């Protein structure tokens, strides 16, 4: 009987715990100070994500770069002549997304898919 009750409680907690948090996953975008641009989740380069809301924290480390994210329903960027941190909340939908430094788009770019 005790095992059945514990199993039931564990099942309820498994369903309720993620919903109670409610915070969207965080992605980290970084551009500069050299000629690099990255988008990571938990320290790993983003290549695929599930559709839904995300918090994106962009660290723009050079005043001659920008971080520009484009995809279905999203078109966000930091200013080129600016350094700092910007936080966006976006809802990613199925499709391909790209991130680039607009002044250096041929060399500084990346992309990922959302399913």
C-alpha cells in the first residue's frame, strides 16, 4: 500500500513540478569582442529546439557588431554601435532561424531548426 501511494505521489510531482516552474528555457547569445557569434543552451551550441517560449540573453561585446535573430515570427537585433546585455522573450515556431552580425554576415552567422 505504501509503495502504491509513493508511486502515485511521485507521478503527480513529475507532472506538476515542471509546470510550477513556468520559466521559459534560457538561451545565451554572444557576439564579439572578436569576430565570433554564438547561440548556446546550457553551454552547448544550439542546433535544434522545440517550439515554444524562450528567454534569450544576448551579450554584445563590441560596438562594431550586432546580434540579429530572424525566423518565423521573430526579427530582433542589438544595435551595431552598442555594447551591453539585452534580454528578449520570444516564442519560437517551427522552421529555420538564423543569427548573424549584419555588418559581417558572410563570416559571422549561425542557424538552428525549431520543430
